[in-house]
């Protein structure tokens, strides 16, 4: 029987299709491992990035291919998916719920999360465990494949087709969405909500589908890098995220092969220069510079060799004594990737700020050293959610986003509008966030004032615009019927005293 994948076939490398060995390379590139070993030693080779998302599909592929009797786990285990996979075979599983959405599932008996859908019967999972010999190998290039032990029993072919997830469909802009949040958690929920509603469904080269928004701009204004808010609804817990952060802030190697990297190694050593150190030096010399750029894109390799970095560009700018950061991702998994990426970048932003301040003080420029942490902007050129996460994202959004959707939850950064009436006119005073008067406008009707405000372009948030629309109509009615008008209060149904 030849190996045939039910799922993610385009991500797998086939060696000897009639073989009985499967190799899981975790976060290490499967193609790099395949170059180092004889293809006759294995039937199929692939990666397992996440046990929460990938274990269920791996199990379905194994059940559909009973000729696989050995499973070798190797490579870099950034997400602990290898630990979970070994725990599945060695320690088993139990009926439980997923941590975030509380969806009933089979949970691996492990310190880390690993889920399998309940449509796969318990007896089939136990037969799979008994019919596969799973081992962990540090360096597979030196492994003796003839030493593999036979499993306790054989199994029959079983195909379990995963139920397709249903998502909400909306119509929206073709390109370009903006999301704002005080914290990473707030921004992330709004990102998921936006992509689930307005993302276009299209195929990927990974043999699955995605909902995608092109050019999503997310702005985080207040996340404190010294007191991160690790929300309970994130796909990774606090420990996982803290373990990830050095992969952006430090020169951490990506794996065991020359072409593997982390974002940190791309910034710190890939081009034989520490770009972060260079950025600090330039900001110290020229705090007003607009040319402080860190590039992760290798123009000599990344257009021709697979596995190019998703994070391509970081721009740093000091303005009004605040250090702002803009990061650009060419491709961005907004479910699992965005939160840990954002925490890592915020940590890097704070590190740069502190080092610039130290540099200025060392030079005796204390009057320039009062730099505060500004906003972090992330431009995700392909902001997407893969189809195996749609249902989980939908449940997270439904459960948690309401805490950020209260009426007028955000203050409009373009200012406030104070509405009064006088001399049969609607009067709008435009004030800054610091209460400074920026302009005063008068109109006879709500429609006339609407047109003035559109022309002046002084409203940036949809909730603010809707609120002002209601207030303008109330003000016009108050003038027409001689009623008292007080903004944000109901109109009393009695005549205004003259």
C-alpha cells in the first residue's frame, strides 16, 4: 500500500511511498532534513508546528495509512509539539475541552496542549497508539534505521473526514483595513473579527484555504513591555510567549541547518552586522532621523529559495519624544503568529528605547533623553487565518470581543466634537484630546453640518461618526420644535423657554 495523504499533502515529502516510516521534523524545515537522509529510509516526511492545530490532521493521515508503523520525531521543538506527540503515544489521552473555546475534544495527557476531534473514536486512537512505534531522535542524519522496533500490533485503514468549518460572510473593502487597540489582546480580537467577516477565501500553496485581508494595519498604543497583558484567550500561554520573545530580540539560531534562522538572527547576524545595534547608534547620533531601518529580507536568496522570512522590515522613528516602531510582514498568520510576534516586537521597541536613552546620557545629552515609548504599528500585507482555525477564532471572538465594543470605547484621536444650539444654528466646537479648541462650525441643518464635517475630515472612528450623526439630528429637532438640547442627553418633550 502506497502512502496517500488525506490532508496537507502538498506540505509532505514522499520518500519511498511503500515504506513504513514517517518522520516528523517539527519546526525544522522538512526539505533540509530530506537532503540529509536516504529517501528509501522513509515513506513520508513533514513538519508539525502546533499540536493544538496539527495533531488532529496528523492522526487522520496516520489512520488512513496503516502501513506506517514507525514515527520518528526530530528537529527543533519551538512550540513543544514534539513533546505532545510523544506524550500521545506514551501517556494517552482523555476526554476534555479545549482551553480557550471549551470545545469538547480528546486531550493528550501532556503538560502542553494537544487536541483531537471527538469524531475519531477512542478505540481507533488506542489502536493507532499500539500499532506505531514512536521515538525521538536528536540527529536523524546519524540514526540507524535498521534499529527500529516492530509495533505491538497492526491496524486497518480508517478514513475520518474532518467536518468543514462554517464562517460568517460579509462584503467589504478589497484592500486595506485599520485596527486600533490599547493592548495587543484588544487589537488581536479586532483583527480576528475583521478577517472572519471581511477576509476573502482563497487557496494557499499549503493545500488548504485561508481567509485573507490584504494590507491590514494594526496600531497598539499602550501595551506596557514591563507588565505585558497575557490574555487567557491567546493561543499560547504566558510561558510560551516569553519563550518566543528572544527569537525576535536576540541572535537565536533557528535550527541545526545553515539556512534556518529566527527573526532575531536575521537582524543581528545574518548579514554579518547587528542591525539593532546600528539602529540604536543612529538614533543616538540623530534622534530626528527618518532613516533608521532594519531589513530582514535577503535579496540574494529570498526571491529564489523557499522559507523567506515573513517579517521583512522594521522602521524606528522618534517624534515628540516618543519612539514609534513600524513592522512589515509580507505574510502573517494572524491566529497563532500575531500575538507572539507583537509581544516580541514590543520588547524590541522598548530595548531600543532604553539603549538610546543610555547612549544619550553617556554623551551628556540629558535634555534629549526623555524618550517615552510610542505606538507600535504592524502592517500585515497578507493577514490571514487558515481554515483549520476558523471555528476556534469565531468562538474566541464571540466570547471575548464584547469587552472592547462598548459604545465610544475609544477616544477619537482626531479630537472631540462639542455640540450646542444657538441663534437657530447647530454649533460644533472641535477640540483636541488636550481640550484645545481647533475650530468652530455653524449650520442650519444636520445635513449641512454633516457635509462640513466630512469636508473637514475630523472624525476617524465609526462609533464616533454614528454618535455625532444622532446628536446632529437631535439638535435639528430641538431647534425646529423649540426644545432644550444638551449633548448626550435625551430631548425633553417640552418647549424651550425664550
